[in-house]
């Protein structure tokens, strides 16, 4: 008759390997296991069990396992298991992100309850882990609750949290974001102008955060249709140029065509023109104007400019080709998505900015449009900081390319802010 072998559970072997079998299993059960078998398990390293690094029991300390296995803790163990079942069910039902959001939204009411729970259990890390709260975040909530101040946008006393944006800067933000002169600017451009003029001292991320708290940022947000963008980036001015045409309907009920030529590196509009028709002749004039404006009569045939255009006939005709062939400036015209793999989206994006921020909801005759464009393009080039250049305008980057790598430093103004916040008085005596 063949010998029958007993098959043992892996957890039993693991407990012997850890040396905790007496704390987990009853003595009468352990006596039934052959000594040779149990000794073999004891000598075997836990690392020999494939997947043991994921076995939670192996991460428990000896003392923890003794407590868990203690028969006197049976009822508490059942209670805790039931709690975990409910806890994990809640997380699964509402989702972890929603759970975190509920905790965050109600932190003022929850902080004292969590503090009491930590005091009772004497295990801060476990409680915060269960509630999906980082220790840093909980510390901030404690500070915000203890030093709560309605005068502050982040609800924390200026004196206690002196690095926060000062009340003076908040007033400045409100004034600038409501100023009629800047209503057609993006919020980021207003930030760049304010930093450049020394009126505020904060990162653009802080600016967006406080603008949202003030309810002043959302109205400026433009909603564009999502699309895949593939373009190219120049490393210096006059390395890559882009040409494009967009149109605007005038009060006469006719289309006015706006011709623009832009430098890739600086985003500066180097030349522009306005015509009542889509014409290769007008396109050629705008190209000539850009070359004369930027280079005069210099011979720069050795320094090629990649000229990116679309496939329209206004960009690709015998007159354009002959001019480029005989031009003193080396120009290599390339059709987007044909001669090169990338699109002409950079200047298309600029034209969209022109239409969405300057021309939206405007009505002009052809003559009025021409005058307005002169003002708008000058503001775009020389006054309004470009979001891609932080606090600098396209003209500044075009003329001083080294500004592109300038690191913004707020040290001096930040020291002034801290001093002002420490001296701020809201009339309330903080604990």
C-alpha cells in the first residue's frame, strides 16, 4: 500500500521559518508535525519562499505577532477585522481620490477628532495612513486650525505664517486682474508684467493659486479644442521663421486677410500686413519687409533661415521662389507636414491668440482694423510678457536671447513680505 504524505500550508512553513509558530498555533496541533519536518522548515530562510517579500506577516515584529495571536485579543481582533472590511468597502465604493477630497474639504472638523484618535492609539503614522493624509499635510491643517484668520486667503495668521502672500500683494493682484488695460491679457502675462515692474513677488504657480482663490482667474481661461501638436524649437533668433495668414470679417461684411511672419525662438511678429484678398504678392511683401527690418542690406547667405509655411498658393508660387533664390539672406522654405514632419502650429497658435484675446467680440471696418492691429501687435511684441518667456516680451528675447535663461529671484522682496506680514495686525490676539 503506497505511503500517504501530508501536505502543509505555506503559512505554517513561513511561521516556522520566522520562529513564531508557538505564538500562532495551538500546542496540540504542533505536536502532530514530525520533528524532522519542522526542523527542516526552521532551517529554511524566509527569502527562499518565492513572493515572501509581499507576505505582510513577515513584516510584523515578533511582539506584534504575539499580540495578534493572543487569545485574549480574539474579540478585539474580530472588531478590527470588521472595521477593515468596512474601511476597504468605503474606499472601493467612493474611490480613493474622492475619499481624500472629502477628508481635505472637512479638515477643520476632522483635525480635533484625528488628534484624539492619535492620542488614544499612540500611533500617528497608522492613523494618517488609513486616512490617506501625509504627515506634512496634517501638520499644515493643525497650523491652519490653530492660527485660523479670515483676513488671510489661506486662513492662516499673517504673523504665524509670514511667508504667505502679503495683504498688499493681494490688493495689487485684484487691481491688476480687474484693470481694463489687462482684461484681454492672459493671467500669466499679467503676472509677468507685475513681477517685472516689482509690484509683486511670487511664482506663477502661486499667482494662479491665489487668482483662483480670489475668483479672478477662471474668466480669463480660454477653452481650446484639444489637438495633437507637433512643432519645432529654435535655439536662437532668426534660425526658424513661420509665415501664416488668418482672416477677420469687417463691418463691410467682407473678409480681411491678416498676414503675419514670426520668429520661432522669440515668438516676435517680425512683420505683418493686411489685405482684402489672399495674395502671393502681399505675402511676398511681408517677407521682404521682415528681411529689410531685421537685416537691412547685409549679405547673410551662409546663415540659412528655415522658413516654415503651409501649402497654400500664397506661400508657394513663382514670385516667392524667385525672390528666395536671389535673396542675399539664405532662406530654406519648407512646407509643414510635407517637407518636414512637424506642423506650422506655432504661428497658428499665435494667430489664435490674436483672434481670441485682441479681436474677439470686436467690430471694425477695414481701416479701423488696420489701425487696431498696429496697436495690438506692438503691445504683443513690446509690452505684454509672453507666457513662454515668463516676465519678458518677445522683442526683449529677440534682442537679448540670454534673457531666456534668466532665473527669477525674489529674495529681497520676499524678505520685505515676511517683515510686512510679521507687522500686520488684524486686531485679533493669536494663541
